[in-house]
């Protein structure tokens, strides 16, 4: 198994998509055996702008097109997580120790009919709208702290207090 400390972080963009009721889009990953839900996210290609990557990933994972969203905020800096030891060297062909993520908060102006997770590279087997405060308990445990950081960064824009 590779030494975690010598591997770089994978550059990534994440999207918190909120609807008119202030609920957040979450999808249940196809490749995970656990009942975990996550917000759309994905790698930033070399030379790609982080926000462009976020919009590309949103379309690739949810079918939501840019005309159906409005940027509300960008989280300051990056949020980082490390893969747990049992996944290190197994995902991303063993090239990364975890991810360094840039997060964007978008308001969804479309309807549920504008969401289609049956995309060319289908990532989610199911999706739903969830309360922001529920996100840390829905995600895989190794990303819980990251989701708490994302929630804290966007709390002023979410219109509700985020519970512990």
C-alpha cells in the first residue's frame, strides 16, 4: 500500500445545489455498497477553471444544465480529505491520497423534471432533496468533517442554523 503522505491530493470541485425550499440535492452513489448520499462533485481537469469544472460535473452527474442554476457563493479556499486506509491505492488508480475540493453553492431554478441521473457516466442510483443539517450524517464517515466545513462556509446563505 502506498504511503499516504507522499501522494498528492486530487483537485476537485463540489456543488451544493439548493432548491426553492432550501433543500440540498444528494445522490446515492452507484459504486458504494453503503447507504451513503453525497452532493455532486468531481475532478478538475488540467487547465480547467474550478467553477467550469463544477458546472460540468453537475451536468454529468445530474443532467442539470447551467441555465437552471444561479451561483450564490463560492467557499473560500479548499477543503481537504484523506481516503481511509482501506481505499488508499484502490480508487483513482492509486494516484491520490484524497481530494482538495473547491465548493460552489448554486440555487436551482428548474423543476425536478430537469434532473436526470441516467447520464452517460451514471454516478448515482437514486437522488433526493435533503435538509442541509442532515448532510454530515448522510455522507460516508471519512467525508463528514469536510461536509461540516462546507455547511459552515455556506451557512450565511442557507437561511437556517446548521445543527451539530
